C-alpha cells in the first residue's frame, strides 16, 4: 500500500490553516496536534479534506515551495532591516 497524505483545512478556535496530513489522520472532526519545527500545538480539528497525494510527491512539492520562497521573498533580519534574496 502506498503512503498517502491529504491536504486538509484545520481549525483551532479563531485560527485556520491548510496543511498536509498522513491519510490516517485526515478524517473530518479528527483532532490532531501539529509540530511547526520548534514546538507542538494541540487541539486542531480537521474541518475539510481535499486532495490526496502520495507522500513522496507531497514532500517534493514542499521542498520546491520552500526553495522558491527562500529565493524570492524579502525577509527582515534581527535588526528589522529588509533582506532581499541576493543579500542573504
């Protein structure tokens, strides 16, 4: 059986976000916890389930998205100055 992920809309109080979840967690009403790379956030409810893709394809798209934004987005440094992609 293939490893699958589903794109889901999650809600927590007044917050909402779209993310990819492993298919076993992607069912309406399911309560999940998310990890943002530094800490866990509990009590997110699955409000909608959209596209289903193989996990390897989701990971590939995610890497492409991060690379695109790293090379195109301006960000602020620790002192609040704008950094463009060429100045990082």
